[in-house]
């Protein structure tokens, strides 16, 4: 006979988890209100300059040289090989800017750095995203709420959307608090976090619905704890394997996708937490019960609970 799986009392700490989530949300919203997001060139516009070195470049030294020459806040990353460097400046295109950068990097010595291209990146994409991205996000959340309500029940849709909003705000707050550049790759990662978190939440909700129909004589809290315990192995394995890939990207993927990997790492951790302690917590706070999942009885029909 197979050993019965131990039920962990996740929801016994739901008030502590709710307080923790509220603290994270307040800190994130406060940071976004005070610091805002440090938008990259995709949103603000600016100039990109690519230079080539004969030997592998030292990025920290390049940043110091640019800062000493008056180019504060320059973003310096490898562009492919370690001899190719991409410099991003949040300033409009200026004639001779590439030569100024080259002079600053050469420090007046014999030139061993090649200026490969100088191009201005307009902020049109950023303007479109600011105008339409918010509406698109609200529309996506409305569609998610409708889908979950149709597949499960309205209370489930509130829990799912609440968990998604929780995850997005905390990821954005993390980038705001640490002043990490927010560009299109990070935006893509935030959207991926929404998909990951929703999938994780749907798996948990599916088991909760199933156990409400199977288990007899138990409370809603016990059903939720049983469901979370049964899906815990799947959640940890999925999150763990995803984290391994993201850690490899974070450390070895180069600075071009560093923000992307960072956003996904934070999002996976927060999304896994919210599937357990936010979405399910919202269900219990809304007094979810077996009756909520029963189909409505048509007039003239009798509904019998078959043991």
C-alpha cells in the first residue's frame, strides 16, 4: 500500500504571508512612486556607439574612462565577443560624438580602438508602449479573469488576477529599488512571468477543484492545504529546473540579457510564492466552499449528493 502523502499546513501561516505580501507591495509601490523605473534607450531614445578592441576589453575601465570624460550614466556592455563593446548614452545624436568617445577611450594614446558605428535610437517604441501598453495589460488581465471564471468560478478568477498583479508590482518594484535598467527585454520577461505564474496558479486551482469534489467532511482550509501539498513536488521541480537555466543565463549569458534573466529569476520566485500564499489565500478570504463549485440546480430538478 502506498504511503499517504503528508499534508503541510500552508494556510496556517496565511496571515503572516498576507502581511509579508502587503509589506512587499507597499515597498514596491513606494519605490515606483519615488524612484520610478530607470528606462533604457528603447523607451527614452539615445545614441548607441559600437567600438572594437584588439584585445578583450575591461568594461569597468571603459565606464571609468567615459565618466572621467563627462559621459555620466553610460551603459557599457559586450556586443557578441569580448572585443566588441556597445556604449549607450541617453542623449540625442550629436555630430562628432563618436570621435569624442573614441578620444576618451584612447586617452590620447596611439589609437588601437576602432569606431564601428554610431546610431541614434528614437523613443517612438517607448511612446507607443507607454500609450498602449497599460491598456493592453488591463485587457489581458480582464481576459485572464474571464477565462478563469469560465473554467472554474468567479472567486478563483479574483485569486488568479490578484496573484498576477502582486507578481508584476513586486518585479517592477525590485527594478525600481535597485535602479536596474528597464528595457524591452525586461518587459518581455515581465510578460513571461505573468504566463508562468498563471500556469502555476491554474495547476493549484485545478487540484483544489478536484479535491472539493472528492474529499468528504473536510473544511475549505483542509482542502486547500491538501491540494497545495499534492502539487508541491511538481511546483518545486518546475521552478527548480527553470531557475537552473536562468542562473546559467544570468552568469554566462552576457550583459545584453542580464536584465531579462534578473526579471525572470525574481518573477519565478515571487510567482511560485504567490501561487501558494496569495492566490489560495484570497480564495479562503472569500470563503470558497464546495457549494461554489456545484452547478446550479434547474427548476423542477432534484440534486442529490451521491456518496
